[in-house]
């Protein structure tokens, strides 16, 4: 059979090849059909979801952090409007050029740059990064004009935590800082921190983080591929954090810091009836505003390595030998064990244990002669208390003082409070692997040796005296308020308990003795009573920092400052209706009566007269007591 | 002579014309949505269509015998232009595909989509002196040379289409299966060579991304992934005209040009795809019918080559947009925004109509 051919091409084969090609085309078309049907039918649910996720976004709405106010509604922490520059890294074509040009417009320091670059490396590129916070008005204007040159960089209005009183409240209110990897544990809770960039790091900000931060809201938006919001679909609004009212009186706090000017030390003032902390000063201090957006390495190193330890909150972390300030309490323990206040002891200027010739000196080298409990407190006789401590024995002394809270945390609402130390036999065996020597008991009688207390502990035990036995828990937070409803949500009531003694009068006897410290003719703090319009009780303390060798005299001028005695004073006023209990510690300040007591006087005066408006000027309380 | 006087429009092949008009209408509707309801773009697109239709009408009057005689010259001019472009390209920066006459810019590689099947058909039919084996080798060479020149530009998509258009001509010409097998093996063996020495990194990346676009959904795989999301989320019935979120909110890159099918897929769903494919297949089958019906072998081969090239456009475009082929930059015929390929396509259909006219005149 002959096939038709043209130019050597078999026409029959050609026709068959056309048919084959058509079959090939049909197969390829079917492949396309299967592929598209697979995407649109089998994978429909998946791609439908992906397309939703693509353009529907849930944007967290940052809640307003709760305000922190003082007892007179003065603002201690609030949120101020600031302009921040934010960058969407995956929308930026040339990061280096951007940073180069932006640095001319809005000023970056080299550190800002470095920080941003590490952030860019460690975070996914679709995550927003803050380029610069807190732009000045001028920078805002300059950037706005040039914004078109920087797609992917946005000017955002935000709120930034601000502490109007700055360093005055640093050790109380603390500060917030950017959420760091260390905070993740707290932050990882489901959506609790959506849209929130800062977290309380220290102080009240950290203590009450949970109620301050508020609950984030969410806005469901439709977005285009460039991240621009096309429309809002629905919104649930954020809930603002609670407003915190502190018991603090910022004016008294200011006065306290002013009184401590030039010293390292602490003042804690408490309202005895409630336990509300009126002032909690630790000097020197620092500006918490520096920490809000991340403090620079060098600034932080400066603060952290300074010998004055400005970051160290002495009022709750600082542990000091309480010295003579505890003598009233030792007396109370003695009274409980039948050692009457009127019992007399002879003070020759020194004390020694039986069968031991080591001499324990009284601060007054010539001695106090025959002296009873009243006089021993008024004149701060050491020998009386050496004797009393030895008579009691360390076990009874330890147990008795611990009833008042010695060696235990007060429970103030600030993190990191130290417990101080009330030493005893068991403790010494455990920590020093040594037996308790009788000499240790002697030293404990005057608050020296191993005994340690924090300023807040001192103020707290002083408040017990002021309350004649009612122990309070010192606390900063007074009440919380829901900012939306403007209603007080709840008043903070802390635990109060009566420390019951065998006789009520024991308190009166000690308080009367402490009244004489200020108002008596021989009182160690009699220097502060001039012009005083009220009666108060107090006790001075001068705590040794280093031991003085036997037979040597302490001479302030010859000792380097850091080895000088700490000056202490505790007290409360007015005597009959105490409004304020106070503890003052001046590190290496020397004599408690000369340095710490005048600070207490100044602050009590300021609080009672200026702040509470009590007492009419001109009526002076005359000195009374035995000569 | 009588027939030509009857009507100026009698040269047109109505099934082809109907199919083209249907596709163009579908294209305008989709482009309106894809462009974000940009009327200016629609007007420009329509203008280009009008020019292309006029060109098609003119081409439909050219005698096939004349075209056949011009095959070698047109092909040679095309090759020269490709070399010129490459030289200018190496002087200028990056990829260079265009020749700019000031009033007119065009891509020489586009001409090759017509001239390569012409050349292959001409070699296979007009060299009785040569042995069959020599003819086949020459035809293969006439395909490989422009392909390599175009890959060097680099324009993988066009090279692919040209290779398809030439190969189908050789296939139709009835070369033995043994030879086909040998050519395929040779091609497969030279593939690693092409991969290692010819392909640019971005082309390699594209091919690798095709294998797993989800490996880098925000980077190299972005086009493919977003396009698949668009098509898949369209479902069977589609999200409706002007309601595709992927396209309206600009998640699909190149949604008016190469990726316009993902807009169709999203808004018109599987039904839209079936309708579009049916029209395309109508055009292809009609082209094949012309190839089978026309008398001379040159016309047969050329008709088959042009029709298959047209189908290759469709297959490669939808294949890449739906994620089974690499993103090589091939437009969807008559629907993608842009003039160059439209002109080539219309010239191709003009040639088919010229053939169809001769069938009628029998």
C-alpha cells in the first residue's frame, strides 16, 4: 500500500501525529484541571483559612497602665503621650541606607544603632521593632516631612510611663522596663501581655504588676499586603489597670530625702494606727525614668558600681546593728520575766562577766552610778542592759524579742525585704559552727554583736510601742480604685494583732522612759526638744561598725568615715495619740542623738504641723522628769 | 477574486474569532478586578487589543507560500536581533530583552515564537536535496540556537515556549520514535550542563522553590504561595467578581500580568477555570483542524506549531500560577495585561486564518 507523501513526509503519519498531539494536549489540560481542582476542592479549607489569616489580623490594643497616687492623690506614676518611630523590617528595602539617613533626621546614638541591629537579628523580620522612642516635637516634624522616603517606618503615638517625682519615689514606686527574656515566664500567659511592651521591674510597679497592667483589648482589622489597615471589623476595648492609692505622703518623702541630703541612710515613717507607710526614704537614690526605655550600659554601670550604692534600697534591704534603739524592747522582755523597771543596777562605766576580766564598756566611761530602767533608757546606760541580758539569758531574750518581729520580715508590700537577724544558740551553731558564748549575750543586750535589723523593721517595732502592743504590717498600698467606675474597689486591710504582755503598764513604763529620752533633763536626745510643740517618745542608737580593741578610746576624728558609727533614732509622736512612728539611720553618721534624732524631729515636726496642721505654734512642752 | 470581493471580513475564521473575542472579554472583566478597578488600564489594554486585531486582519491576507519563502530571512533577522540584544545587554545592566527604536520597543525573542516554527517547518519541507537525518539535525539546531540565546538574556519562559513550538513541528513531521527518544535522552543529558553553566542563580532558585514553595513562603516562594492561596480559597464557585481578598488587598504580586489567573481562580473558582479552559481548547482544536484540513505540508506543520505554542502558553502559565511549574514569566494569552505577547499571538492567529481562508476557497 502506498502512502501519500509530500516532501518526504508521510501524510498518514502526519495526521496521526496531529491526533497524538491532541491527546497530549488533552492529558496536559487534565493535569491542569486536576491541579486546580485539588487546590480548590481538596485543599479548599486550608487555603480559605490561609487567605483569612492573610488579611484578617487581630491587633492587640494596649491597655492604659494604672496610675499610682500618694495619700493626697498626688501623681507618682502616670502615662504621658510620646511619639515613637517603629520599623517593619520586612518592608524595608535597604536597612543600612535607612539607618544612615534616619540617623541624620532623628539622631541615633551608636548604642541605639547597636541595640536595634541585635534586635533585628534575633527577632523575625515581620515583627515590628522600635527604632527610637520619645521623639522631640522637632524630630516629629522633620520625620513627618520625610516620611515618604521611608516606607516601612512609621510614627506611632504611644504612652510612656513617667515618674513626676523621679528619684524621690525610685525606691518605692520603682519603675517599668521593656519586657525582657527574663520576664517571659510571667508574660507567656495566654494573651495577657498582647500589645504590652513594658512590665513592672521593681518596687510597687513590680509588686502590683497584675492589677496595674490592665487587660489588653483586640481590634479585628482587614489589612492589605503592605500591612496597611483597610478597615476595622470589630473591637473589644482594653481594660485599664487599677489606680493604686498609696499611703505615702510625697511631701514628707521629699522632706525625708532633703533631711538625708549628703548622707547615706534611710528613713521609714509609718502611721501606727494603720501601718500605712508615710515615707520610705533611702539615700542616695536615682532617677527611675532612666530605666523606662532601657538605661544605657555606661549609665547603669555608673549607678551599679558607685560606692554610695544608689540602687540599693536601704530601707528594706539594708541590715544594720540596731544598737541602743532596742533597749526599750529588752526592758519589755525583762519586765515579762519579772525584772522590774524600778530595779536598780550600779554602772561603774564597765561590766564584766563573773570569772572573766574582759571589760564591756558603757558608752559613758565615768559610768552612770546607781540607775534604774527609766534612767537606763533615758541615758542609754549600756551596763544596765549588759546585766539585764545576762540575767535573762539569750534564749529568753531571743524568744522575747522575736515576739515583736525581730529577725522576721515585716511583710511590707515590696519585694526583696530582708529579715534582719535575731541571733541565738541554735543559729550560731548552724551558721558559725561555734557555741554561743556568754559574751555574745552581753552584746545582744545593747543591739550589737550579731543582731541586725532593717530600717523598716525598726519603724515597725516602734509602731508596736506607739500602739501599746498592737502589731501592724507596714504597707504602701492603701486602696485600689477602678479608673472607669471611679469607685474605690477595695481598701487594703492588713493583719493586726495584739502582743499581750502580763501587764498593760509595761508598755507605759517603757514609753515613759522613752519620753524622757527627748524630754528628760538627761535624755540622750534632749537636744531636739527645743521649741517642740508636742510630746514624743524616742530612743537614740549609736551602732559600732568595727569593734574597738580593749582599752582604746573611740575618737571619731581619727577614724576613716566608713568605720565610723551608724547613727540611729526611733520614735513616735504625739505621745498620747501617735500619728507617726519613725526610724532614722544615717550610715557612719556618728552619734544617734546628734545626727539621727534631729532628722526625726525635723520630719515629725513637718508631718504633724505642716501636713496634719496639728498643734498651735507657741505652746512649748516643758521638760519634766527626775534630775 | 470573487470571493475576496464578497466581503472584507470573509478572510476571518469565525470559530477562531469567536474564541478570541470570548477570551478577551473574560480577560477585560478579570483585569478590571485585578487592576483594582483601574479604568485607565482597561482602556490601554483595549487599545492594544484593537491594534493586535488589526494586525491579525492584515496578516490573514498574507499568502502562506510567500510566508514559506520568507521563513529563512525572517528567522535570520530574528537571530541577528537576538545577538544584538545580548551585546547591548552585556554593555547595559542586567537582563536586556528589548530593542528600542524610540517610537517602538519590542522583544526580538517574541518574533522567534513565530519564526522558529516557520523555520523548522521550512527545513522539514523545502530541502529535498538533504538527507532526512540532516534535515532533522538542522531543524533541531534551528531550535537550540535561539533557545540558548534567549536563556542567556535570561528569559527562561520564552525559551521554553520556543522550544515547544519548534519541537512540535519536528514531531508532527513524523520523525521516528527512536529519534525522538534519542533527542529526549540528549536533552536530559545536557540538562545538568545547562543547570551548571547556563542558568543564573535566580533561575535555579525559582526552580528549587517550585519544588517546595512553602520552604520560604515570605521570600522566593512568596509568588507561588500567595497565588496558590488565592486559587485554593476561591473554591468551586469563587469569591465573586471584585471580591477576591488576595487580589484586592494586593497579596498576589503581578496580579494584572503573569499571575492574573490566580485572580480568576479566586473570584470565579473552578467553574471559571473550566470555562476558560474550554474556550482555550476550542481555539487549539480549531487550529489543529486547520492544520489537518489545509493542503500543503508547510502549512500543516506551521498550523500545528502555532496552535501548540498557544496551548503551551496556557499550560505553562496556569501550571506556574497553580504551583506545578516554576515561575518563569509566561503571560496568560489575551488576558494578561501587556502588549508584546498579544501581538505575537494575534500574528499567529492571523497566519492560521490565512490558511483557513484557503481551505474555504476549495
